[in-house]
């Protein structure tokens, strides 16, 4: 069961016809806040920190997650990316279309798997925090391009653009893309034999464990803050699958605290 932050107050009223009455449930001020949030103590070790110190603290918090197989990712996506209006469908990242669970979609590595050449191995290759369902044709168009603005519109996905060295997602998921890339930078720091993935301010990063373009990703994080779909997705991954969170969904302001 998902956590909620709906506070209910039952207030004793006067008597009516000799019977004590209760007022109807009254929502507290917390009702306006999202129900999808980290446990109260989850980020304790990160509070009050900034820069490299904050990044190191977040890495400690989100590392050691439960790793899925690549087949396990396919089984999980209908849950993590389910259409809130149609539980049998998933929402595709770049088109925003609703597609049946067994329909035409594949698993897109938002951090392109060739950037570090990690393929579909456990760890970065199967981390749900950056694996999203996409239309196969659009996935092929995006390929392993870095993220930046500009280019020609993608024929099968209006609102998305690409050129020879970069891909620009639609406005509704620009922030999602930014926070996924920056999560990967923080989660994979080269410890215990893992890759050291780094967001940089370049495009055409090839097979290096680098992904850009950082200045644009920071801008997208501010322009497109987390919405309920993204926050619920973070919660489902944490509660039902990997047991870790994307800190930039919970605290998008930490992007500028780390990458000032």
C-alpha cells in the first residue's frame, strides 16, 4: 500500500438532539503535499551538505540497491510506468502515448548503455531509475545521442528533436530525463569495481562513461519539476523493486547544490 500524507482530524462538536456529534473529517494542511515522498529519515546523512560532500552522502544512501535482471526490468516497467488512466497500459517516455503492456515498446536506457559500454548487465544496465518504455522507432532515432537542444523534429514523436550529436525530448519529460542522468552520475561513482559515470557539458561522448549536456540538463531540471507520475514512479521503484530512490525527484534543488 502506498504511503499517504493525508492528515484527518475528527473534532468534537456540540450535541444535537442529545447525541454527541463529530464533524466530518477535515483535511490537514499536509493534504496539498504529494503523497510520494521518502521516509522521514532517508536523507538524514545528506542534510546540510553541498557540493562534493552532498554528492558523496547521496551515493552512500542510494548505493547497494537490489539489482534486477534485464528480464526483471521488462516485468517491472508495467508497474513503474503504468498509465494512471488505464492500468493495463504503460506511458511511453518520448511520445507520451499509452501502449498496452504487451504492445510495441522496448526498454530505453536513458543513460545510453554505450556510454560506458555496460550493456544490459546488472547495475547500470538494469537500473530502473533510468530505464523507461519507448516506441522502438523513436528509441532507434535517439540511439546513443547525448541530450541537448535543437535539430529537426522526430517524425514519429512530435515535440522531440534530434541532430547528428544530440536528442531533445519533449517539454513534458525534459526534467525527468535530466534527473535520470544525474541520478546515474551520483549512483555510479566507480566503487567496488563499478563504472564511474559522469555527466559533463559535452556531446559526442562516444563510449566514454560520460553523458551530456550538463548545463542543459540543469536548465531542464528547473523548467520541468517532478510531477505526480515521476514521483509515483520513484516510490514504486523504492518500495517494490530496488529499495533506493532518485534523490533529485525528492529534492530537485540538490542539482544546483552539487553542480553549482
